[in-house]
């Protein structure tokens, strides 16, 4: 069967669904092709912190109702080291901008609910992209896949590769056309989701001689907690009791009244950590957005927000093209995104380097890290720099 649309989108993660949503609002037709089921995509436990700009975009485009009801607005974030807790006060340091704790899977569900029926093709197998090399014009780009056992093809003016880090769009671009910038970290995060009232109203990033730990949350009754671990750590070596024990040690506070709340572990897993950027983010009629083009280590919670800022720029480019026949905004897509992407890469790398133990580091490096933590928590200029990046740099 052959289908036609203006923009064919591969991947129904936050990038693909948000792009489809923004295009729909501009009267531009799109079809999203997704390998997994809606249930799988919605239940994947992922990030949970929205920059204010991301939350504002959801509200402005009519998908912010549940976010407004259930999102937890945070006006600060904590660092803990040497048992002492330091707060970055966004009201004071970031002109009152804030972050909103709201799980990525709810963002995805809200976007699915907003999608006018039929625009997302789920459980599409063997997706491949074709005829995207030339400039936009008469020749159509194509997405081929199998759905319900049948071969299908979508003809489109443009393809948006929103299929994540392991997707097929980036590898379909001739290797010589792309430059890859990459850094793999010598550690990962072991994360749990627990039925436990969060022990702190705000996130706590902890630097500890046993390794980094993070206390985060999803709702007023669900905690999300992480500890630094080896990248190849076997989750089977970590029964719940051992995880709680390690969290208690790393998150220990000099405040005798502070206690880590424990609860039933609902989900656990290990994720590797990597910084990755591909340049440019466009080849002919194929545009890469979100994790397909770049990934950040999770320290600072930027992955989802970066995906959203990409598709905002991309949607503007398509809108100008279809409204005024102007190609300049679309042609500027990669350059414009990469300026912000690299600043966010720098921030995520810096947070990661400051807060984790590296096995190549020695006692000098640990003293240096402590001095950096002391500096960033005591200097107004340094605190302000952290806060403005944490709440989100301007979109432009
Ligand atoms: N065909 C169709 N769909 C595919 C294919 C394929 N060959 N390969 C991958 N996909 C789908 C995945 O199943 C997934 O639903 O593309 C989607 C990509 O979604 P994400 O990985 O969530 O990437 P993105 O939308 O860019 O969002 C980035 O998500 O992973 C987090 O930390 C990341 O918060 C960041 C955000
Ligand atoms: C999360 O809640 O999953 C989270 C929060 C902050 C981070 C990373 C992950 O920096």
C-alpha cells in the first residue's frame, strides 16, 4: 500500500510525536512510523525533568492540562557532599525560571492523546528510508516498512529521523557525509523506581567517595533513585537491600533529622553513559532530531528537553517552507540546533565530570572535584551559571 504525506516521521518518542503535533497545528500533514506498540512506548521508564521552556511549549500548544495538574514545580535543586546540603535557588539565581518534574512517559501519552487518530503507524517492522539525498523538489523521499504483514510505502517531501540513538535514519546517511563526536564514560547509572515518598522535596545530586548518587522523584509517592555503577554492572548482583544500603551511604546527610525513605522497588535497570553528536543534523531531505542526532549523559536531565528544542526549530523550518516557500530556515536547521546542542553537551559533560568518580582519577582529582563543588555552591557567579543551564538555556 502506498501513502502520501508532507513530512514522514520515523519514531514515536518525544521528538517524533512532538514534531507531528507542532506540524499538525501549522496545518502540515505528517505520518509517524513507530517500531513498537503504544503500550511499550508509553511504559518505557525514562527521564523526568522538564525545563520551563519545554513545559511552556506543551501548555501553549494545548497539551499542558495534565502537566498543569500533576507536574511538580521545583524552584531549586540540591547538591550534597561531605554530608552537607547546598541549595541552588532558581528564584534568586535564574530569574524565577523553574523546572517541572513530570515523567517522559506521561509526555508521550499526552502527545499520543493529542494525535488526531491514524497519524501514527505502530508496530511497523523493518523501516527503511529512500530517495532523500537530493534537495526538496519533485522527487519524493520514501519510507518503506511492513505493518500487519504487508509491505507499505510512504511518499513524502521530507523525512524526520526521530528514531533515537539506535534507529535506522542516521546509519542510512552515507558515512562520509557525517562527522561523529563521541565520548563514552567509564561508568553507568543503576536506577530504581520505588513506591516511596521522596525523602526530599527537591532533587539531590550527591558526590560521595563511594560514587555519585541522585535522589529524584516521579510523583509525591514515587521516588526515582540512581547510583553510579560500572557500565557493565549485572543487575542480578544488586538485590533491593544492597541498593538501599548503598543509597543510604551515598546520600547520607549531616542533618540527623534526614532519613532516606525506602519502599517497594517497582523497576530497576542499568544504563550506560555517553556524550554523542553527529554533524550536520541534515542530509538532503532527511533531518535528524533528538537522540538520533545526539545523546547526553543523564546528569542534568537534558535529553528530552534537547529533543524538544530540535523539533521546535524543525517545525518552524517546515512551516516557513510550506507557508512562504522559503527554504532558508530549514537550511539553517542543523547550524541553529547545534549551537544549542553543544552548549547543552558542555553542561551535561561538566555536571557528569564534577559529580562522578572516574577510575583514572587520583587523590589530586578528588580534591579538585571537591574544590569545584565548594566553588560552584559558594560563588554567586558560578551558582548562577549552573542554575541558568539547569532551568534551560534560551531556545534561540
Ligand atoms: N523504526 C521505527 N521506529 C523506530 C526505529 C525503527 N527502525 N528505531 C527506533 N524507533 C523508535 C523507538 O521505538 C522509539 O519509540 O523511535 C523512537 C525514538 O524515541 P527515543 O529513543 O525516546 O528518542 P527521542 O524521541 O529522540 O527522545 C529523546 O528520550 O531516550 C530519551 O533520554 C532520551 O530524553 C531523551 C529523549
Ligand atoms: C530522573 O528523575 O530520572 C532524573 C532527574 C535528574 C537527572 C537525571 C534523571 O539529572
